[in-house]
C-alpha cells in the first residue's frame, strides 16, 4: 500500500458498509446484476483497505469526516418501493423540482432507485437510449458492462474511498447513450430525490454513465433535492462521461440537499479529438459537500470548461477538487469557481492542471474568486500546475474580497436600499457562471434560486 493511501486509513468507521455489501451479494446475483460482481468485489476490498480519510490527510484537511464516519448511514434497499406518503410529496412538488413545461427527457430517482411513474423517457428519438441500470436491455447491458468503471477506474484512484464505496454499493443509475451524429434538441433531466424523514440515517448511491459518440450533441441537467427537512442522510454520486470525437456535451448540476445532508460527488470525463464538454455546477445545500472532477483530454483540439458557483451560510462546507489532464496537443480548458460565503461557512477550491509532455500548445486557464459576506466566512484557494511540455500557456489566479462599498453607496444614492444593493451585486457576481447555461428555462430557474436564497441571508 502506498504512503498516500496508508495515510487515509486514520478515521474509524465504515464497517457497516462492508456488512451491507456482504448482505446484498445474494440479492444482486439473483436480480440480473451478477455481471457487476468482479467490479463490486474489487471496490469493496479497496474501501476495506483504505477506510475513510482523516483531516491529517492533505486532501481532506478542510472536510472533517469524524462525525460522518461515526454515523451508521444505512444503504437504501428494496428498489422501486416508494411509500404512498413519498409519492404524494413528489406529486405535490413536481413543478418545483422540474422546469415547468420545458420539453425534456426525465429520469427520476427516489432514494437511489428509478421511479418510472415520475419519469418521462419512453418516446426517444432514434439513436438515443436513456434508461435506468436495472431495466437496461441486452444492447444497453453490453455497453454498460464494457464502459462502467472504465473512466472512473478505481485501480487508478487508490486514494478515493467514496469512489470505491459507490462502485461497490450502487444499485441503480442513469444510462445515457447518444449515437454518432445525433444532436438531441431537448435536454435530459436526471432528478435525484431523497426522502429520509422518519428513517434511520440513510445512504443513497447513484451512478451515471453517459456515452456520447462521435459528432453527437446533448445537454444534461442533474438535480439533487430533499423531499423534506429530514434527518441527516448521505448522498454518494459518481458520473462517468465519454465524449467522442467532435461531440458536444453540456451539463448543469444543481445541488440543493437538506441542510443536514452529506453530499459526496465525483465526475470523470474522457474526451476525444475536437470534442467540447462543459459543466455549470451550482451548490446551495448540504451541511458538508465535496465535488471531485477529473477531465482527461485525450484528443487534439478538445475543449473542457468547468464552472461553479457555491452560495453557503451557517456552518456549511463545500470542498471542490478538480484535475484537468491535458494528454494531447492543442487542447484548451477553462475553470472558474466562485464562492459566495456568509455566516461561518467555508468554501474550498483545489484545482490542478496537468500537462503531459506531448500536450504542446495547451491553453489552460484556472480562476477562483471568493466573496465574503460576513466576518466568520472563510475561502480557501489552492491552484496547482504540473507541466511537462514547453510550448504552453497556463495561468491561474485567486482573489477573495467583500462587496464594493463605493458601488453600494452609489446605488443607495440612486434610491436603492443597502440590502437590495448587496443582493444585486452578489447576483451579478454569480451571473458569470449561470449566464453560461444556454437553455433559457434552466438559466432563469438558477438565477431565481440565487435571488430567493440571498433574500434569506443576513
């Protein structure tokens, strides 16, 4: 075991996940999921070996997992069984969870399991496959088996306990395949709902596999919501994306979990030549959240953009970790992470740009900006460059500050209250990220959510 991995095995806890894995083996072998057994077994063994990291681990010093490790979150089971109370809540609030009458393809998951009654994915255009893992047909199963765990490869990420845990325990997920040359003109919405009220601490494990073939185009929205205030719960999410040559993939993710929740998410992207991938990540919820994103640009001329804005208050912590791997020449990447922090919240951005020796003519930009709305808020920025090529342009920058008092005074002199002036300036700070969302109803919904949330601060 490497020293880096050994250092992570410092926080006790997690034994019940191993027990849950062992208890589920027979059920998985009898419900058509035996093809996953080798991958699951390797993942649980890796988790058993490394355990949960402690704050002594450099990558985890801003996210203390001691309380998490002591909480016996129970993996959700009995796929597809939604109580009448949960169904009533979903029906009542579906307009809130979706984007009005915007045409879309939608998969809805409740406590990690596909809920067909609240989904809309049957009438699909030719060349588009969208389904849950558990209902995949023969063709989809072949693609699942060939690709699941290949981009999010646990053998290449030996220090990622939450990736190993998700790989071992996920039971359902979204499978999306867009065939070569198909340009889907409506977005796909992946809606993940958690209903933890009245239950023991709950753990849900979701997995997304997205395959977009050469020359294809698709937009995907991912939402994470709680059905109620709820007790503490844990959401584990892993997304793998394969972007073919010349393909375009735009993604938007909104995380609005319960304020008692833990949200641990990983994104892995592999891009072909001339492809374009973008993600706009909006974080408002969860007591503790961590977003790990790794993009590998494997073909010349590929472009990747990862942008995020996170609005936190109280004692919330959001820890963002990115790794942009330039493995081919003439590729570009852009990262913009913006934190809006109130109360005693903490925002973290750790971004690494890796440039392989053959990746000449790389153009990579990384920027982290923090806006502090209170004395107790804290913003941490840790940009990193690892460059082995000599003809590149790589820049990074980090700023942190408060609202411009002169701008507030000017707006007050024009009849705008101090509170409204602060909100307007804060929304403008966030708009640099949200304005990149090309689908109007989604962009407008995200902008309205920021205004609504800001109105409750202070």
